[in-house]
């Protein structure tokens, strides 16, 4: 087994999803190389070299990797593929953008959202919004797959001492270029890495009302998420969406406020350890998965929750 | 400019899918089928580009069983000009679909190809990226905005941290995300008109493509069910339970 893990990063720091992918890699074998492709991304390579379980770090540093566009990333990875039995990336927007392209160029299948590794060629993945799980066996020489972060613990960020090797950049494919980005600014934890998440749905009524949730989130050190309906209505940015086609999360505590619990939303949060639902409709399907349900108007309950948290804190 | 849109026939998103008792697949007998929701968004985007005078012809293509004709007719009723069905009863995995679509692209020579970002049955999120790779084209995946320029297209993409815009040289491939547009409802007279629009039927062999699956599904099963918990009577009780019983705050 020789496993290549594509690191996710912003040229400055390694994204946590990479650590879960490394853990999945350790279940396949010990010979684990991490590819850091970016621009002026030396610090990321150093960080990757410290991660427990990583044997080698490959760094490809060039201006045309600055934004990790799929066309250039795929060309690079395909050039490095030979000799590897598995190529893994986190099942994030970036991983899902690049890896199918790699697989097609290698003429192999790609396996999306792996949640369990049964053996070197057999994997479990959710289909139909997680209503069913499929166990699939790959016949291909190279297994190319994205790994769902919530299904594997994060590898420790220290303890490794991998060698860092520079690899030559592939030629710039030159068909695409980066124009700009609008990233959501927040001091709160990232959704997929948060221990607690407070999410709002259509019941929030408007974007301003999300301040009620932000207040509670700040008291809990939580991230703020949302349903598709809340995003579609423009209450919050697209990167808040939790669900089948948004982010998949599994925090210790997930608080769903004014969310009905459609199957597509549940697909993104039903593996949370403890689920709380606050909804004025006692028939809302979200209560079927909630450990603690509160039938109440959120506009009364959420401010009260904020006060109760203050009391709890004061009581120490 | 010519646009090719791929539309997949899938189990309707409102259906709660169940695994067959023998674990060989999911129950699809007597289940409502619809166009993949992301593909409706893809078709809508093509129509809007045509309505804005930026595209002349829209071709809708589907791959699969004979009944996929219904899905193509829906796209035609929305406003696509003609349809292509690549008909087969065989299981089609994303790589095979991408290869068949590549052959169709070489035949039709569109300037822009739009797919959905994800089919809600296999949840693969691969076919567009694979097709772009096989064609050597640039890709704008998870699009929430598509702006055609002169020989280029700017695509705003929904990424994990927010939005990102890329410029692609045409011909290019786009996959539609949820916020790209809101698809129109099909009007009855348009359903009648759609019946008269041309629909060509091909076989995978006509396109000279090997569609053999690369993955074998060993079993399909339902995940363990989550048990409903309790209802609490007040916010104070909720906080008490979370602190003293669940120990999560
Ligand atoms: C292809 C596709 C992909 C999708 N992907 C996703 C996805 O990734 N994530 C996702 O979330 N959805 C997704 N959806 C949408 C999903 O089907 C639902 O439409 C959506 O989750 C509903 O959001 P909601 O619960 O906020 O809104 P609603 O279903 O409208 O529920 C609002 C809830 O708020 C409650 N409420 C209203 N006012 C109050 C109040 N004052 N106090 C307390 N409660 C109140 C109501 O009782 C209701 O239960 C997808 C749909 C499709 C077709
Ligand atoms: N059998 C098919 N027929 C038509 N389009 C398809 C088919 N399979 C996949 N697609 C297209 O590819 C997109 C992504 O599918 P997937 O990669 O399976 O998630 C879909 O939204 C469709 O646009």
C-alpha cells in the first residue's frame, strides 16, 4: 500500500479535514505521503510533516497552485500517481472539485464520501441522502476517494517527523484562472470542526434574527449553521448550509432552531452526539431525531436560553 | 452558442428510500421518479442564457432506461430545443456517463455543457468534473452565478468558506448548485409542444464507449436508526439536562 493524501490548506495553515483523511489513510497502510500544492506554502508543508502517521510530505510550490484550481491540481496529482495504490482527499468542496478529475484522467472510478474502510479495496459510502449505505468494491488499480471527515477522528498534529521533498510543478494548464473570492469572516469555529453547532432555519424569519443564535453560539463557543431554506432566503451565506448537499457535521451538540428536519437536512447532522430541537410545531420531523425537544416559539425560547446559559456560567 | 445539458432521472427527492430486504439495492418499484433537482437548475440556466440572446440552441441529454424520455420531455417542456437519449438498461457509473457524454459532446460540439453538481441518488458529485477532464476543458463546479463573456465564462462557485469566482476559457463545463436560479414550473401547453420536439435515441455502442462498471456494490443497507429522545417542558429544564445529564455544556 502506498497512499497519497491531498492536503487542504490556504497556503498558510493546514485545514483540519486533512487530519481526518490522514486517519483514514492509516487504516489502509503505513506508507503515507501528503501532497501540499500551493504557493508560498512552506509553512503548510512543515505542519503536515508533524502530523502523526505521515511518512513523507511532497511540496509543489508555484503561482499556478495558489488557488488550487482543479485543472492544475489534477494535472499535478496525475503526474505523481504512479506507484500509489490509493489517492485520498477530504470530501470538501475542494476535494470534490479535484478528485473526480484525477480519477477520470487515470481512467478509474472515484469513490465519494467514504465513511468506512472495510479493506484495501472495499469501502462504505452513504447514498440517497444517507438513507442507505452502500458497500462498494473497487476493481481499479488505483483507488481514488474522498473521505468524509465526520467518520474518522483527526490525526494528532504532532508526533510525526516526515521528510519534506520538493516536487516539480506540472505546466500551467492555462484554461482557467482565479478572479476573486468572498469568504465569510467569522471568529467562531469552523462548522465542520466545531464541538457545538447552533443552526437556524426558515423559522428565523430573517437574517437579523440570526443575531439571537449568534449570541447563544458565542456563549457556548459554538459555530452557527443553517438549513437550505435559510440560505436560499438570504438570511445567511451559502457556507452555513448543513445537509445532503451542504456540509456534513457531527458535533457533540447540535441545536436546531426553527428547522423542520427535512431528510436532506438530517443527512448533514444526524450523526451528531446530542441533538436539541426548538420548534413551535410539535409534529416537526426534527423531533424524531432529537434527544431533547422543546416545543416553543423560538423568539421566546432563544433569548431565555441565553439567560439560562449566563446563570449556568455564574454558578460555575 | 450551443449548450448541452445533462438531465438524470432519479427517485423523487420527497421519497424516503428504503433498502431491499436482501441488500442488493434500493426499492424502486412504484416509486415516483423525477428529474434530478440540480439538473432542473442546469436546464433553467441554459434557458435563461438563450432568453438573454446569448445561446441559440439547447440540447438536453439523458442516459439510462427508456423512461428517461420522460425526463428529456420535461427539459423540452421547460424550453430545451431537442433531446438525446442514450438508451441502456445497464448500470451506469459516473465514469461511464462521463465517457458517453464526451462522445455526445464530440458529436454535438457545444460551447458550454451544464450538469447538476450532484445526482441525489448516488450522491456522487463526479460526472461533471470527469467529463471536463476527459474533454480537457476547464470546469466551474458548484456554480451560483454564470456570466458569459467573449470566449470566456466567469463562474462564481459555492465553496466551503463562501464564494469563489473563476474565469474559464470556452468551451467549458459548469455544474449547477442550488442558488444558481429557481427553475420555472412547466406549463401545460408547453408539455404538449414538447411532444413534438425532436428526440434522438442512441445506444452506448453507437458512441463506441465501454460502459462496464468499475465498482461492484456488495451490499446496500439502512444505517442504524436514531431513537427519538424526550420533550422538555422549559428552557431551564433543557439547560439542566444538557449540563447534568448529557454533560455537553
Ligand atoms: C436537491 C435538494 C437538496 C437539498 N439540500 C439541502 C441541504 O443540504 N440542507 C438543508 O437543510 N436542506 C436541503 N434541502 C431542502 C430541504 O428539503 C428542506 O426544504 C429544508 O431543509 C427546509 O428548511 P427549514 O427546515 O429551515 O424550513 P421549513 O421546512 O419551512 O421549516 C421551518 C420550521 O420552523 C418552524 N418555525 C417557524 N416559526 C417558528 C418560531 N417562531 N418558533 C419555532 N419554530 C418555528 C416551523 O414549525 C418549521 O418546522 C434540499 C432540497 C433539495 C430538493
Ligand atoms: N444517467 C445520467 N443521465 C444524464 N445525466 C447524468 C446521468 N448521470 C449523471 N448525470 C449528470 O451528472 C450530474 C452529477 O451526477 P453524479 O456525478 O452522479 O452526482 C447530474 O446532476 C447530471 O447532470
